[in-house]
C-alpha cells in the first residue's frame, strides 16, 4: 500500500475530536477521489496524511513507514522524497521562472533529483520533458506571475510530479477553473501519475469530478469525528 491510516484520532485540546478514522488505504498506482464540503475536515486530514500534524492516536503509514516512528526532521525529509503536493492556491514562487519552480523539489530531495537525472540525464531535461507533456514547453523561462491561472495550475502539477514521488496529493486544485479546464487538468494529472505509477489522492468539494477516478469516498462517511 502507498498509504494506510489505522485508528486515527485527532483533535485540538479541550475541543471535540475532529478526525476519527478506523481505516483508509490507497494502493500503488490507484487514483482516489475524496469528497468533502467546506468544514468537513479535509485540510486537517491532509496535514495528517502528509505528516505535517501528528494524530493523538493511531498510525499513518506511507510506503510502509509510520510517521509516528520519525522525528520532525525525518518527516520533512520523507515528505520531500515521496510526496508531491498540489495546493489549492498553487504556492508557486511568482518571480521565479516556470522551470525554476518545477525544479524546486529537486533542491530539497536528493532522491527525486537522482530519479530525474537517471531517467533524463539532467534536471533541466526532466523538467523540459514534463512541461512539454503538459503543454508548457515554450514557457519554461517565463516568470510564473505572467501566466494564466490554468498555466500556473499545470506548473504546480509539474512541480508535484517531478522526480516520480509515490503519492500525489491534490488539495482542491481546480476550484478556480471552468468545467472544461477542470476535466482536462484531471486528465493530464492522471496521465502523468500513470506514467510514474504514482498514487493520486484528489480532494475536492465538487462531486461531479468523481467519475474521473478509480474510487471515490465521502469524507463524512470515512470520518466519524465532529465537523471543524
């Protein structure tokens, strides 16, 4: 399994339990759609899955490694090596070029940098190949602040995908796009995930996107905790 959650509980001091999940898992190469309305605990759960926050009890395990067995620095390293994150607001560095934004994970992870070099011969060649597949090959030297929202979105996807991390987590990445653009983006993201056999966890409040994935699950069904 790429990801396994077992008997997870999380809540803030003197507050009701927010997250209470008995079991959840994602297989290698599986594309999972997690649906949840605003306030259902999506962001809290993603912080637990990525090791940013630790549960009060239970186990979050990625690639057979329990986050509870790692210290803070080791969790940061594991996240950099094995997780690709696409944020709702993209979190790109606006005055860096497209290429430099895409290559940022290689600066934090020797493993991802090595994978790119082993496959393509150099980091730049790897970024170029990925951006060309995403239709951005001609924009590599452009500052991301000068791109459209749809283009920035694809840059964020390329940054998450470079170096073939085993788990891609996409947090509401299509909220600013129209229907056609959303569908096309998900298709591109799925295609690139399949090429590297990465698992994909796509989190959204838009239930109409569920048909693009291998499996869909409602967070309100998965989580027995209270609403946040």
